C-alpha cells in the first residue's frame, strides 16, 4: 500500500512542551532560551533530536561530533530546530564483558530519552557495531520518524604492501605469531597500520554490515553505508539527511511504515550478497521484535539460501570498504538483487521513494570488487541455519567465510567448558587435538558469558597452525566478530547456560556438521542425551543484583534476537504528564 503523507501544518508533540503562555510552558521554553534561541523558533516547527553516539571510548564514532554539525545545518535549512542529544554509546572496542550485553540497556535508555524529550523526529548518528542496532531498536519502539546516518568506514590499512583489514588481519596475524610465521615485533609494527583514519572497521564487519542493513531496510538515504568517514561525501549525506528528516516529520513517515516484512527480507538477502556479519542475524531479529514484524531464523535461511555473495570484501574476499564505495557501494548490490528477482522493489525508504527507484540507474564501476554472478565468491552465501539435537532452536554459519571442504564434516569433540578453560588449555602441546577434531566452547551465550561475547572464532592450537592448517570446525553459543572468518558454528540455541544440549557435550563425542542438509548432530543415543540433560546443573557465573542480574534474568535466546523479554514491541511516543 502506498504511503499517504499526513496533512501539514499540524500540531506536533513538541508543542506539548513549548506552546502557549502558561507556567509549565514557560518553565520548559524559558530554560531553553538560556542557550540563545530566539522566541520564534518555538513556533511549532519540527524539533529534531540528533541522537549522537560520539564518545572518546567509542573510537569508531570519534568523529561524530563534527558530523553532527552537518546534520544540524541540514535541519536548519529545511526549517527544523535541531537539538543534539548525547546517548548511550555501546562501544565494541572497550566494553567488558562485551558490548552486546549493553545493546539492550542502550536501546532501553535511548527509547526513554526519545519518548520523554520534546522531539518530533530523530537522526540516529551511529557507527560502531552496537550503536546501530540499539538506536534502531529504540526508534522502532517509539515509532518516531527517524533516519540513520552512519559515521562511515575508515580508510584502507596497508602493511608491507598488503591490504590490512580491521579485525580480519588482527585474527590472521595473531594466528601467524602462534604458528611462528610472524614475530611479536612485526605484529606490533602491523598495529600501526590497522586503524589509520576516523571511522568504523574497513572490512565487511558488523559495523559495515549494520550500515548496509539500515540502508537495505530503507532507514538511511541511498548510498549511506559505504562512504568513507573522511570523504567529503560523508558530510554531504549527513546534511542531506538533516534536510530529509524535517520532511519526514511533516509527512509523519515512521519506522513502522518503512521496516516491513518485505524490508527485512530485502536486508536478509543483502546480507548474503555482501557476505555480511553473522551478528546481523541477532540484531535484525531484535529490531523486528521491536517494530512488530514476525521474523525468524527460518526467514534468514529461506531468504538467504539462494543468494550469491558478490561483494569481494574481507573477511570473505580480498578488498575493503574503500574499494566498495568506489565501485558504487550498496546501491549496486541492491540493483543486482532487483535484477535477479531477489528484491522487493516497492519497499518504501526514508527518501519517500521505493528502494528500486533509488537504485535502478546506478552502475558498477569495478567488477573485481562487486562481482558478476558468474564469478560470485559462493553461489549460496546467505547465512546458513543448522538444526539438530545439538541445536534444537538453531545455530548459524557464514558460508562465504568458511572452508568449503569443512561444510560437511564429522569429528571428535574437544570441549572447553568456558572461555577461561579454553585460554588455559589451547596452547598446551599435550592437548589431544588435531585438525579433524571439532572444537566446542560452552557458556558463552547471552546468559552465560554474560552478554554473548565474540569468542566463537576460537584460535586454533599452535601445533595445528604449524602444520599450515588455518581452519577447523568450531561450535559454540558465542558470537564472532563480523571481521572474523572460518568454519564457525555460532549462536547455538538454547545456549549452554540455559540447559541446551551444548551444555552436556563431552570430549570424545562425535559431532556431525552438514551445512547443505542444514544439520548439526551430536552422535549419542537419545536416551543418553536425555540422561545427561537431567543430571546437568549450571556452572556459569550468576549474580544477584545490578544490570547484570536483570540481563541474565530477562535476556532471550540468540534465536529470537537476545533482547530483554519485557522490551519487545512498540510502545509508541505518548507525551507523559508534566514534570512540575
């Protein structure tokens, strides 16, 4: 159904604070005037909150203060009233035990800021991994007109003439040190080349993936995802987004109008085509749960299964985000999906136009970076969802970053009870393990870690690495960085800490993985599995107070988005009672 703009002019929610001459109005309006705002700015024009996740401790977003000024310029130009609002910034780089534990806290706090403050629309100024989903979750739960502006990826890194990808080469070089192929001094030298400009990871990691998801969902202007942070065109799109959000408020174009089931299916297929992060699965399920769209793991498998990975970027391919932008960026990918019948062309975007109208005329400027279908990295690049007695509610694997020969594998389990057990034993030359084994890590899920850390791409034992082996089948209830690679089965649900079958796997058990058949099987009799589960008791850290307690008590499984159970759904943006 076509979107029908609301009539304009009309009374906006911000006028509940600023309209009239009564005591309470003067209370709200008068204090704002201490910043030098003229009286006529409170005349009913749209007040736009710039929700800024800038922080010195979120280095990927360290340039967003400057970008916010361009957003403000656009809002002023369009006749709006910009107000910059610092919000919770869940930094992947610094937060312990993991930023994922704070994604939901950020979403909750930002939702309440949006609802409780006198704003009519929002610019979601994001970048680092968890800032994008947390702000989208908040926007979905308030359903205020919102538009995403991403900070953009950093420039390519180079080390001794080789492209260095954020995260991807961190894992690669770390393994090379363990294998004796790289010295510690060389590793430290390489560090200087990894992050040489402002911006998010320059690989198709979770930050770039979620920027792509926002654009594929229709929540950002076309082309937003790939523009490098330091490119002048990043500032241009920020200013244009500022202009656009004012009109979105006038039209009352809301997240619920844009983030439909068709939009989510577009995003899922985009993830497959770009070789996007497995983290997107959890985030998109959580966002859908907030906006009221019925999205499941089955949708991820159904929509992504036949999508070819055509973006030749690390960790799946060879290039980085800078080249992706020069080749034409995400619009080229969306056009390719549309031409192949894998795009819902009529899906609405924040521009007010359909997604097909935005991309139908774009060109691919580099077919080494955005590949033709005949040269795809893999013909079935969408996230694979595997199930079985080891993962009754599903687990995920990224085929584009896996070793094809390992996608069907049977091996002996080598079990690590938690991350501390793994760290204590993995470098032990006496560890009974070889490349045919299946590494199993427990108690690293939403409840168990707690928060579900990016430790699923367990580094291999040094004695295996020295053979020249760089990949093994690894299974856990953890996540992995979107920059990581390997035949890694993640998000196993139910998690070990919740009493899922993963909790009772023992070293020596045989495990079968068959990605084509979508099967993950623990080869023991059903009766034995039942007996083990009956005798199981939790061993993960449990607390009795604070946010960590609330998180462990209320977090849902990875298979539904790992949101807090009481935060699902849209609560809208009603204006509360006056404060005085």
